[in-house]
C-alpha cells in the first residue's frame, strides 16, 4: 500500500473535517496532446486515449497520487506562537506534543508567529488520513454540480455584491460555478477556461494512529 502526502488549503481542510469533501482534482503532468482527431496521453512509456480509458486501465497504476486502496495524508499549514506552540492554521487547534518541532527556536517577543507551510509539514503532525476509493481521468470542465459538491463546495445564489463576485467575476448560483471560481483563485485566472486534463481522486476518511 502506498501512502502519499497531498497539499490542501484551509477551506478544503475544514471541508475534509466536516465530511463534505470526498473528491479532489489535480492537473495531469504531462498533459495529453492532440494528434489529428485523436487525443493521446503519453505517460511513462505508454500511449493512452483518455476518452476511452476503461476503469481497470493500467494508466491508473501510474497516478502519482496512488490507486484505489492507497492512502493520502493531508499536508496543511501550521501556525506558531510563543504561548501555544504550533497549531493547525485552518482551525486553530493545537498540534499537541511538539516532538520534532519543539527543537525549533521560539520566536522573540514582538516577532510574528512563525508558520510552517503545508509543503514542509511532517508526516507525524498530519491529523487527516484518506483512503483512495477510485481514480479517473477527465477534462476539468466535465466537473458536474454533484462533483463540485463532493469537492466540498456549498452553492449559494450570487447577490452580485459579495467580494468574490467583485474580485473574480460572478460565479452564479451553482456549485460548479463556485468551484470554477475557486479553481481560478487557487491556480490563477483563466486556468478553469484552459480546461486541462485532471486526475479525479475520490476518497474516504479513515482513522489513523499518530505517526512520527
């Protein structure tokens, strides 16, 4: 069984904890290319047509995030202050015994709290473990309303006043529209319209024992 760390931002961490996030989409690297009328994915020595991939395709053995039955541990940002020590920035919950992290120098008085970016989080500090249920390949814009809700999105009608509407354009009342807006926020403007091929990873949360 493979175990892989994966980065999640604060809103998605909260959605994982709430049980509302059961999917994640990650851009495929390299991207499939168009050859004539056929889309071909050249991936680790194999040629695939993404539109025709069967569920048991050996392409999924090469998904960098794992295959069904493998596990993902969540990397999230840790905050730090002199009194609390390290805490999960998404919720403010104390990390607990600092173990390895307690060896880091304590900030001086007046020094801003030191954060640990999610990419530098160590395995033992992760509080969320996921098990991959399924993996598939599709275009980003194939995401449906149900998929967007499974991504942890809550759809609310746009009143054309909210800051998100002003800053990134109206995303409408649908979960899919809100997910498109969030994708552009995270991945840069225009990245939703670019419609890349993505790995779609469905998962469930599983208990874990604290690890170092």
